């Protein structure tokens, strides 16, 4: 069945089926985005780094969509790894319409205690990774009917964060990259936007204790934490044809915090 669906996809061509590429697909937000796009008829190219148990769990969770997605192990800090990904995509006759730069890394510590290697690695994954993937996919996107780049930022890009200067700085830089690429790539009708979640319940935030979460919720006008599906809905809108004249925007999905 999987082979049959893949052949149907290739026969129909990408004009009838849009394709989304999602980095960090095995994380909490990535899983929600993948499921939402598959539900809406997209073919999905899902990237993961090294966690095989999460990869296998995601494949199981998405078993209902067998034949509509494929997974690739990619090191976003390795140019050769990204080049191998592009070769695999081109060999499969896949044309990417939507790139979602979701992969992210967090190593929190005070500036006094943080090793430079942790600062550098977070910056590379959260900023260099989206830049490298965007660069690699421009030749695909510029020839598509409704090309999109969507970056996953964070509310701390504007607020900053004590004991998390590397993460906050990387996300602030990612938002500037979003705006810069929107200006540069508009000539190809590529829209570039970012979604900036507030505090969200995912494995990445499991180190936030209950008291901290409750204090945060009290600041939120809607009085609740963000859910991964909220981010998926925002991404689906930015990917849609209806958003064709929306670019260079940073959408805060945070319950109303300003």
C-alpha cells in the first residue's frame, strides 16, 4: 500500500499534492505540525536528528498516513548531511512547497556557568540550521505556485530570558532572519513568516516546575498554556493559499501576552 500511494503521488505530480518539509519532526511541536499537515492532504518529509526511539514512535503514531510521509535522519549542522537530504528528495522527484524550520535546542544556564560550547551549539541549531535548510530549498521553492518558509521562534525572542541567554538570542536572530528573507525572497513570491509560541507543554519545557508554570499562566490573559496543536494551526494558515499576501510577520501564539 505504501509503495502504491508513493507511485500515485509521483504520477499525479506536485501540482495536485503539496509537500511540506518539517525539521525537528519528532519533538512535541513537530509531531503536532506533522499530524495537522497530513490531515489536510499534504505529503510530508519529516526530519529527525538522532533519537531513534522517538523516530519509531512517530512512525507508529502516523501509521494511518502510511505512504504520505517519509523520514530522513539529518544533522542540521553538517552541510554534507543536508546535501544528502537534497539528493534524496530530488531522486524521489519530490518538490517542496512549504519549509517549516522547527528543530530547536535548549541548554539553559547562567552566563557564568554556561560553557561556550553550549552557547555555540544552541545558536548553530536554532539559527544556522534554518539558514542552511532555507538556502538548500530556495531552488525548489522559487518555482512552486505558493511557496512558504515558516520558522518556529519563541516569545523569549522579545522578552529575553535569565539563565537562557543562548536560546533567547538564537530566537531573536531567527526572527530577524525571517524578516530579512521575506524581503529578499519576495521577488519569487516566497512568503517567510515565524510563529512565536508562549510557554508550551512539550518535552523541551519539562524542566519548568509547576509553580513556575502557574506564575506564567497568571500573566496570560487567556489563562492557559499553549498546546502544540495551537502552533500547528498557525503553521497551516501560513502555509495556505489564503496567506499569499502575508509575509515578514512574527505571530505570537501565547494566549495574549504582550
